[in-house]
C-alpha cells in the first residue's frame, strides 16, 4: 500500500542544513497498523508529512497504491496532536467539514457521520459544541472527521499525547477496535512504547537524527490486546522490553526484522 524507497529529507535554513531523514526504505501493507517510534527530533513527524504529500522528499520515491505521492490526496487522512475543532461548529458539523472542503453532497455523508459518532461513543453529542466536550471526546470527534472521507490511509501524529494517562489508554483501545472493524491502513507516530505494542502489527524504530530505519519489530500478539490481566501479558512485556532497549541503544545499522513469537 505505502512504499518508501531511499527517502531522505533535508531542511535548509539561514544557519545551514539539517538532515531530518536519511535513506528510509519501508513497505507498509494494505490494512496494516504500523507504529513509528524514536527519540524526539528523529524525523517521525516529518515522515508522516512526506507520506501525506504536505512536503516533498529531498531524495527517493514515495508511492501509495503504486502512485507517486506529489501532493495531498483525498484517500489519505491525517490526524494531529490537537483536535483543532472549529469552536463555532457543532460536533456533527466538524465531522462533516471535509465533505464541504471536497464539495461533496452533505446529505449523502450525514448518515455515515452519525455512524462514526456512534462507533466512537459520541452518539447523543452531535449538536454539542467543542467547548462542551472533554479532551478525549474532542479527539474522538477529530478521529471521526478523519474517517468521514473513508480514507485508504490514516496518518496519526501522536494524537493522544495531550490527554491524561487514563483517557489516553481508553483512546488507544478505541482505536484498536476501530481498526479491527474498518481495516484501514494506519501509520501511527508515538513516543509511547505501550501504545505501539497495544496497537501495531509492526513497529518501525527510527534512529536519532538523521532518522534512519534502525529496526522493524513484528508484534505477533493476538487481538484484541490490553495492558490489564490477560493471557498474553508475557508477550506484551517482552515486546515492550525489546522496544525500550532499542530506543536506549544507539544502533545506526541497516534495518532488520525481528519478532516476538506467541508460544
């Protein structure tokens, strides 16, 4: 679905150049949930912006469904750290905003918007304004807004980082359920090893700047997953420990695949 070949990105400024990413090679399968982790400043958000077509790569090739990425696409949605809801619009109107931007018929998408609100536990809140919602509920609205266009690819840039710990866990569990239902290809940037293990099929670990693909880790744990008491606690702990060790290390070698197997 998403293919990155020898992708690099360099930013230029008055004081010189900064190489954010270098020689990224990554294939993300259709319907896969790929988490991207790494230290601050390693180029995780830059990687998402490249895939979204918001900025061009300095070198290499990026393709979605075999087509080169040269600009933003309607079948690719992006969700940011903050919900960025329009305060004067109701929940339903915020969800339907992409429909207006793309000049689609609002009436044809209203039922879909209501189903998304129900799916995310927001049924009954369609007429509320953003200031009447908690932070977690606002981010659920943002997720519905991203899904209203039925994207083939959903890019998520630390969408739960501003939430309190409990709400963050609830949102991660909700996203896991939605992904299992919809099967959308997801690329999810996070600083949280727990989120990566809970959500991902594979985790791409980036090295310190310039970001290189240090390792791909398969998360071979049955779904649904949780951090509570369950039959797979040992596997969750093993995956978390491996990712933690990778982030603590300073291995800049070429990417290799590893996996944590379920006995």
